């Protein structure tokens, strides 16, 4: 279990090691590329910033070699914004004053059809953490309904049991997104003030439960800005390396969304653009075959740069509250969208950059 592995590392020591890296350490990391602790540390260090042009070039070549000039597109569909969690950084936090709603299956299908008409064929279904308001059986029905409309259905919802993931898989779900948010246990406990998400270890084990259930793809991530961002990415890399080695049948990818200044927190440690670029390059150099997802939290300008360097999957035309695509409901959003381009504008732009936007990248061999 990854929680056993991670308990052997001291956050403070890793931060100190990252900050004391030399240019020579970075050169050695770039030539060895072993998926080892010391390599991650060097590539994420302040000393590696000087090597960004070289890292970007190598990252871009590797991405092209393993993925071609293709970018997968998806859209999020919020089924509910009701949540019992008290996470300081989230727009759905239980204490906030906003309009709370859960779509009916008919409403969700209506929203889905509008998204499908825009050309999107891969959907990510989201809810808050409220099994009372959004019970598992309801989610299963929603997944089945979406499976009729989209080629790929993923979820980003409250953690479930291995058996429940298996049932969702049978209902047509093929992917799970689950972020640890921060691997720093102390900060984790302080920003997750109440609710089921407060249990650090329970959350850490979710990707393993989903992989054991046979989930085809799992996207893990950390929210940059809660803790030291370099150390955060180090632990994300360790988590990815662990999962990739243990569950070779599952395709793992990563995201590292940045906290927006809009969500005010006195503890905010915002990651600059240059570090976002460095993190994408470092990940690509270490994991050439793994996907990197970036959402519309980032601006169009940054997304266009990252696509050329290592990102392989992006959302497009996103709305981040339930009923916002077609129903005209003005409910609370989880975060603000910075890239507001429509799906057709994103497609046109990717094509102009020389990339093929992909809506569907797989078919089942056996049914
Ligand atoms: S991060 Fe998830 S659990 Fe926390 S408040 Fe937001 S929706 Fe709820």
C-alpha cells in the first residue's frame, strides 16, 4: 500500500533535498532518467529551472513519440453540487452560501446531449461528497444513461468501495479521477476541516481500490498551492510510480491543477507558470507513456504552451456547476473557468497548432 511507502519519507527532508540540489545533480538526472527518488528531486529542484529549454525540447519529443500529435478532449458534467465536506479551497464546501442542486437523470441526459452535440465524446461526471443526496444507485443509473451517449464515461466523485467501482465498471464507467489534493498530512487535515474527506489514509488508498476493481484508467493529482509545490509534485510522482508498477493493467495519468487566487487562503503557496512548465517536463521525462490532463482552470495561453510540451488530455467548453450547459440553472460553481473557449474554438486552435483533437481513443475488444 502506498500509505506504508509514504510513511517512510519526511516532508521536511525531501523539501531540503530539493532545495539543495546542484546543476550537476540535474545533469545526472537528465542523463540517467531512472524512476528514482533522487531523479525526481533533481528535476523538480530550483536548480533545474536553468535547464527548462532543454527539458521542454526533450519532453516535447517524447510526447510526440508516444502519443503522436494528438490531444484527447473531454468535458465535465456536474450532476450535483451538494456536499457534506468542509474543504477550505472548494466552492462546494458545506459552509458556503450558494444554490445547491442535484440534477435528475432526465436533466443530466439533457445536459449530456447538448455536450455530445458540441462534438465531445468523453464525459467526466462530477458530484460533491454527499452519498445521502447522491446515492450510489443513482450514480449507477446516471453512468448507464451516459454510456448510451458517450464512448467514454469517467467519474470524479466521493470515494467508493472496490465492489462499487466494479459495479460502475459494469454499468459503463471506464475511468476515475481522484486527487489526494496534498500529500502533506498535517496540511491535509487542516484544509479538510470536516467530512469524510478528512481521512488522509483512506483517500490515499482509493486509486488502489479502483485499480483492483479493474478500472481502465485512473487519473491522480495534487492541488498546487496548499503546500510546498515542489515537494507536492515529488510525492505525486512517487504515487504514480508506485501505482504504475503495481497495477500494470491500468493506465494512470496525472493532473496538477493550481489553486486559483479567487479561493482565498492565508496559507496559499501559489505555483508560478514556470514551475507548472517544469512539472510537466519532469513528469514527461520520467513517465514518457503516461497521460497528463489539464483543465480549463488554466488560461488558454498556458494550455496552448503545455499542449506543445507534454499535456495529452484537455477539457473544452467546460461548465463547472450543475445544469449550466443547457438548463440555464445558475447554481454554485466548484471553480472559475479561465479558458472560456467553446469546443469548436478549442478544436480549431489545436488544429492550427498542428494537433489532432481526439474524441475517442479506444474500443472494447470483447463485450
Ligand atoms: S473538495 Fe470535494 S469533498 Fe471537499 S468541499 Fe469540494 S466537493 Fe466537497
